[in-house]
C-alpha cells in the first residue's frame, strides 16, 4: 500500500511538471521596444531614490532589464555622477536620445518608441493610441507632446504642447548635481 501511495505521488508530480503549474508564460509587453531603444543608443538617467524613476521602471515592468540605464547617485549600484553631469542631466528621469537631445520626466513607452523610431515593436493597443492621437492632433493642427518635449539644447527643455494648447506636465525630480 505504501508503494502504491508513492507511485501515485510520483505520477501526480510528473503530471504537474508536464502540464505546468501556472499555465503559459505571459509574453513580455515591451521587451522588443526596450531592446530597440537600447540598440538606438537611448539611455535613461536616474537615481535609486527617485520616485519618478521608479514609476518609469514600473511602466516597463520586467522589460526594463533591456533598457540602458545609468544610475547617477554614487551611493546607488553603478552610480556615476560624472557621466550624468557630462550628459547634462539636471532632473530625473532623463532620457538621452543620440542626436536629438534629452527628454525629461516620466514618459509613455509609445512616446519613447516614436522618438527612437521603434514604434513597430509596440503592442497593438499602443499603436491604436498613436493613431487616435494623430487623428485628434490633425483636427487641431498641433504638435504631439513628443515632438515638443525633445530638447535640442541639453540645457533647456520645452514642455509646451498638446491638442488643447496647454502645457504638458513633466513629472521629474530636480536634483542638486554638484561638480
């Protein structure tokens, strides 16, 4: 009888292993976008204690592992204050786009993807939002938030935009970066 119990236990364990406990794994939502951003040389600068950086990482979820990230606080893992100063970082998070300048504050993945020409890797729901934004903006002939936020001069930032001609709210943390 003891052998019968052990046989059933082993069979049950084998069946669970074969079928899987949690069902199929959820595919990564932004993995390909994150990889594309990194391939294009986009870097996010931030600090481990910055709440807006934490929010930005949360938007990407586990796919943030594919983002090139530079910690700016020397007390954080891999912190390099000099690299951040050299990049003109004055607020967190700051996204640096090679040849385009910096984008400051929390950003939607779709806006980052548009700036880096990575939109083709967005999930269908984000592509639909982009199309919806385009049609709304075409009706009022206004620039998109992404077009208006990118700064050509790393010492300035532009936050004016949106379909209603108001200002875009930039959610970023000011930081005292000393030389």
